[in-house]
C-alpha cells in the first residue's frame, strides 16, 4: 500500500504510521467536492490507524464554508488531533473564527512549527 496520494486539492502522505500530512496545493480553493476527495484519500492512507493529521495551510488557499463544515463533521475513530500549520496573523485570525463558530468532533490546534505539532500528536497517541 502506498503512503502517498495526490488529489486535485492536496498532497497527502502518511509518515511513520502516525502523522498524516495534508498539504493544500497553492492557489487552489477547496470546495466541497475537493474536501470530500481529500477525506477519501485520508481513509485510504490511514485505514483508521491511530494518528494525527498535520494540515499545511501556509499556501494561503481559500476553503469554502461547505468544505469547512465537511472537514469539521469528520469523525474518524483513528484521528487523535489535527495540527494546522499557519504562517500569518491573518490565517491565525481566520482559523480562530473557524474554531469559534464551527463545532468540531476532533480537537484542532494551530502551529507554526512541525516539531511542536508532532510532539502534540505524540502526547495524544499515548
């Protein structure tokens, strides 16, 4: 089984059977169709093994309201947490609005450092 999948909206790879990297492609707006495609790819890669998602949003793409609702409604038994990479105060503000107004089933946390994101995921896998 491959540990990497390319979709129209993101590149995904499963590292060490515990970190699922989801890297949104530059200049691609994520709509509901692309969000569903990304979700399907995550299940193919992880098979619900306990893991954390590391979502790289640093390319500054747009995620539609329907796509955000879709991602928030995901209830994967294997996902212990979602680390979201940001690189600007604008992204931080938008993410905090998302956290405030969107009910999520899986804990999300913002990061600017991959080592810290992995340490957070590791603490949740214990």
